[in-house]
C-alpha cells in the first residue's frame, strides 16, 4: 500500500477540507468559529442599531460556547427560537389582557404569576430548556407593565435573541463539525481495539498453555516482558474512555441523522455490553491458561477467536468507509456441534458461554448498524463521502482519528 507524504499546503488546509483532520483540531476550530460568530454579531448590531443589541452576542455565545457539533447546536437553536416565540406570544396575551383591566394592576400580577407557574411546571415535565426560555422571554416583555414604554424593551430583546440564534446557526456552516461522523469514528476505533484485545486474550491463553506443556519453545518474548494482564487492562481503560466520549454525541447524532432515540440508545447499550463481555473474558484468561483443554475444544476456541476478531474488524472498516458497504452476517457457531464442551471444567464452560454471548452481542450490533445505515450514512455528509472516497482511490490507505 502506497503512502504519500502530505505537502505543507495540504497539512495547512486539512482542517478546512478533511473531516478527520477537522475533528483532530476540533477545540481550536471551535474557538475560531465562536470568535468569528461574535464579530459578525457585533457588526450586525452596528448595522441594525436595535436597542439591547448585547442580547445578539449573548445568544451567540450561549448557543455556541459549549457546543461544537451541528446536531447539538441545531437542537439548542431550535429550542431557543421556539421558547422565544412562545414567550412573545404569552407576553403579548398578558399585555392585551392588561389593557382591558385598566388600573387593576394586581390582576396583571396574578396572571403573570399563574402563567409563570404553568410554564415552570411544563418546563420540568416536557419543555425543558424551551420552557425556561418561554418564561424568561415572557418576563422580559411584561416586566415593564404600567410604564409608558410597555413591553418595548422586552420585544427588542426577544428580536435580538432570534437574530443571534440565526447567526449562531449560520456559523455552524463555517468549518462544520458533525456529531454523526464523530460517533462513527469513535465506535469504529473501539471495535478495532476490542478486536485486538479479544485476540490478545486468546493468544495469551494459547501461549501460556504451550509454555506449561513444554511442547514448544518460547516464541514471543514480548508477551511476558511486561505482565500481559496489566497491558490488557490499560488497553481496556482506553476503550472505556472512548465509550464515555461517545455519550455526548448521541443526542446530536439523533438530531442530525433522524435515528430515533431508542435505537441509538440500543446501539450504545450493545456497544457497552460488548466491552463488558470482553472485560469478563479478560478476567477469566489468567486462570484458564493453567487449565488443560482437549484438542477438539481447542479448535473451537481458535474458530471463535478468528471469527469474532474478523467480525469486529469488518464492522469497524464499514463504519469508517465512505462507500456504501454492507455489514456481513456473523457465522453462527453453536456449542451443540462440540459436545465435548460439556465435559470441560466449570471455568472453560463459562469462558465458552461468554464467547457465545459476545457473538450474539456482535450480531445485535451489526443488525442495528445495518438497519440504521441509510440514515447515519446520509447524515455524515455527501461531500465528505465523495471526497474521502476520492482520496482513498488516489493515494490508498485509510485515516482514522487519534483518540
């Protein structure tokens, strides 16, 4: 496979045109984008000259300050727009009613308190951030009831919030960052790492058996130069770190791709279960290394190891691939074809049961990813798919995030 060293210009422009490089520098790019968005908001305030223009820049910072990825930004912006419009509607209704009651200001206060209570109840139950913004916007407008400039300052604040929200959404088009791609890359990296970990657990058992039997010489000195279990545990910690990194992207991936929340949670739960099963296999490996196993079951062990290792690598490759490939079905290996398993000790029977559980979990994940593939594939961006496919065809190889 050929390897073409990128030029200085390619390295410099990579964060602008390459999604992988963009995610590697996501923090810096986010800071640049936020700074540009705030400057644009200040310029818009200078042009429009609306009162309370500070709310435009404040809104830009609220929406973009802690959010990097498009799905999360769009969700926040949608909630802010909806809350602002509902707040304007509620406030105008109160203002209209106040004109009918005349000098009975206490009636206005009772209505405002009642509306605030209802909005607060709905915010806790269903509306969340949208409900919070509804109440805030309503109070910005009705706080001046009884004065000559009734509601005008609040109206201008609300308009500036809508304007700032529009600028924040527009800023996401500057060096766009998609949670769907990050979700794909993290899951692919974990499947690759799980494949490597599972293979090393099996190799550790095989190597220890060979050494204990004295049938072969010591062929891999690096295996025991450092305690194998400690090395595998460190690798498992990195896998768990990526698992946690996926969590913040789930809601945004749902928003970007249209995959329902229950399905994306099922994928995440299966992802977590796979890691947990491999963790249990890792725990069992040191004890099994000193327990004998017959030839037939040793063949079964190798069969499982080869099959499941290849499955995880294939799933990772499809997740990273810009082409519309298919997740292949997993070959079912049934323990009933190996009746000698029943004659093994408790420890080995447990190990084979865990391995079969891992096989079922991988099939579940494969089915879920294949079922939702049209959605998350399309949400990754057609331009990305085409550009990455062209790069692979021209140079060969495949890049990945260094996470």
